């Protein structure tokens, strides 16, 4: 399974944008990039995913480098509720199972 | 739609005992996955079931087993409990077919403490 590298922690001020980086230099052509987050005392929740093009949804945006060796999750206006551990995960489209390989993630602290 | 439910939410057992945890997926979802979360190892994949068949298995000893019923509900069992089995056990459900980018929906977890 291809691996991802994320900073251990990041801090942000409330209502400011946050850019969470992820490196995946060994990504294969069939790997999708997924982001999940885990709020305190909850199970992980899906945030966004993409393959090659940048993606937007109501929660966040995903910017994918042209060579796909890195990506950035963008929270446009951080709120206190966004304080969580964010996981960047690669999933092979050829894998018929729904196995997620979690790394250690980035703990995001949001200052009021 | 109701989310993924797990029972019980908290459990205390002693070493050597066995335990069964239950997971009810979102209605219509046919894939159920189990994960173990500990402070030291983080989130680790245990196994995944789809239509009552184990489709994938993580790197855990045979003491960890699971099954899925015809209504997609799933149970996982841990026999001969060890102190290191203390963890948050998370269940996730997905529709189970189609492109593998389908998101997984996680339950709140069962907190197991082994004394």
C-alpha cells in the first residue's frame, strides 16, 4: 500500500483558511486520494476525495499537484468545530474491498 | 437515515475472557469494516465483510474474528482477551459496490477495557 506523510500538528486561527499538506510520492496511477477527519470522541468522517483534478464540496477543497505526489486539503474558514485529526489516505481503485490504511494524521488546533 | 450504530458503547472485561461487539450499518449498506484504534498504533484495519463474506483481512491474530448476517449487521469477536486489546473498536459501513472511492460511514465505536 502506498504511504502518505503528514505533519503531526498544525495550528490555525478561527475564521482563517487552513492548508493541510500531504505527501504521497509513491502514489500509483489508480490511487484515489481520500481525506477523513476524526473529531474528539467520535469515529472518523469522510471529508473529500479526488484522483487528478481539484475538487470542492461543502466541507473543503482538495488541491492535487500536477504530478500527484502531493495534495492539500483546504478549509476555507476554520471554525472551532474543525479541530480534529485529519487523515490523508490513498485507495487503489482496483481494490474491491473498502480497506482504509490510516497514518498518524495531522492534529489541527483552532484558536478562537 | 439512521447512522451506523454500535453496541455496547463501553465494555469492561478481564484477561482471558471473550467479547462480542455488534454493528448495525446504515440501511442499504452491504459492506461493514472493523477497525481498532489505540494510542500507540492508531487506527488499524481488522476486516471487511460484504454480503456475509469476508472480503479483506488485516494483520491481526486469529483471536479476532467476525461475521456478517443476511441483514448486513455484523459482529466481531475477540477471544482470550489480553491487556493490549484495550482499544476503541470502530465499525464503518459502505454501499459495498461500485467505485472504490465510495465513502465509509463510521459509528461512534465501542470502548473496550481489559483489566
